[in-house]
C-alpha cells in the first residue's frame, strides 16, 4: 500500500498565504473577481451579479473564515452571498450549483446558519427545470425556449452542479432532485466519456427526441480532443455522484478519467490546457485544471473503497498541490490571484492569468487536507 501523507510540511504556510491574500483582495474588490490581467482582478459587471464565478469568490471567503476563525470573513461572505440572489431570477444558465452550493450550502455547513438554506433550495428547483426528460440531460445554456442548438447542448462543467440537486433531495426528502442528477450523470457517462477515458467538453442532442447528435467543444482544442479542465470537472463530479448514490458506475468513471490523464501530465503535474495540443510541451498550462483535479482527487480518496487506490489518489493530490504551492502561486509577487498561469479559454485567446475558480479549488483542496470535515 502507498504511504499516506496527511499533513505536508508546507500546508500551514500555504493556508496562511491564501487567507492573507484573500483579505487583501476583500479590501480592494467592488464586484466579483473573474480573471486577472496585468496582475489585477478583472471584475464582473455589477448587473451580472457574479456571473457564473460569483460563488467561487463567496466560497473562498467562507473557507478563509474556516481556516482563520475570523468572524469578519464570515460577515463578508454573507454580504457577498446576498449579491448572488438576483441570479434566482435568471432561468437561462445551469451554473446555479457553482453559485449556491459554494455561496450558501458551504456557508451553512461552516457557520451553522440555517437561514442560508432556502436560497439554495430555490436554486435547486430552478436547476431541476432545465432537465430534458427525453434526452435525460440538463440543458447547459440559454432559456428553456431557446433555439434547438442551445436546448440540446450539455457540457462537462454541469457535473459540478449536480451536488446541489443531491443536497436538495436530502433536505426535502423529494427524490426527484437526486433522480435528475443521477440521470444527467449517466447521460454524461454514456456520451461525453470516450472508450480511452478521455472526455469531450460538449455533447449535442435533439431536444425534441432526446437523440444524441455529436460530441463538440467550446473551450477545448477540438471536438475530438480532451480539454484538461473538463477532464478535472469529470473526476470531481463523478466522485460527487458516487458519494451521493453509492452507485459504483460513477466511482469507476472517476477512476477511468484518472487513468487516462495521469500519464499525460508533465513533470510538474500541472496540465497543459488541452491534453491533445500539438504544441506540447511549448503550450500554456491551466493551473485551475490542476487545483480542481487535486480537490476532486481528495474527494475521491475519501470515498474510495479500495484502500490502496485511496492512498494513491490522496498522494497524487498532495503532489499536485505541492507543485502549485511551490511553482504556481503568487507569493513574492504583486499579483492579485493566488495561482498564476491559468487558462480560461485558449480558443478565445484568454490564457496565462489568475482565475477565481482556480483559487477557490486550491484553497478547498488545502482545507480538505487540513480539516476534511469542514469541506463539501
């Protein structure tokens, strides 16, 4: 069995750095941070109410509170969470999980404030209405009466929004939410995952019949390539589904995605933006894919029923985090983000910057090591 490392020597320093920089950012931000340019956060427009990334900033504040015990950070998290509430009137996006799981459910778990639960339940109800019963998938983008190409589109990222639905079933006793989440995960497993364990970012369906049409991409290299952040979403999301359902098909899916990606990581374990880029090793990395993968691996390790694999997943996560800490953090710089060298979307020429979701999952992974009971 692999030797299990539980508290690396650098962990406390990494958390102290992250909490300190989060405090600095809190004192300067007027709107939600999304990505950095020239070392400063680009903030979302106020009328976007956090866009899809607002929950990551609120979640980071909640984690900083948990790491420090500072009640002013909890107060800040509640204040910023309230700015997400107008998104409950937006029926055109699937990212309510990112927003309300991190902004509200995490806050409830860390603070004990039951008043944070109702908005998350409302978000789950809205998300459930995006389910296409014919195709058994959750529509990613666009209003429910949008054009057929939008009504038939699914993306790997949605795997991260399913936990909101599983939680709603636990809270309400209504198994419809969990049924929708499990059905979407099975559709993702059937159509996004290829025989070699790689994943496509996008799948398109006929929204009227539910028939699968094709794999595609939005932020990856091509319809047949493997976008590294999408692969990390899958490792994490399928582990969540296994925890919620106990269905081994989801555990095996998470494992398969790891078997594909691990040999394709470079020496420092921080993936290139797409595993099939012809420019490797001279292409940009995505530190956010690494932090998501590390946190997802720790989640997988916690539920893995094979003790040897559990220690492998945990030690691999720690190795990724150590590389991020030593080589990709902004310590000793004036950069506003915690992590450097993220790639939001190379096809859209958005690369080599800090990303708020990269920062969130980095700290979430550190907290999983420091105090696993505090995290989702």
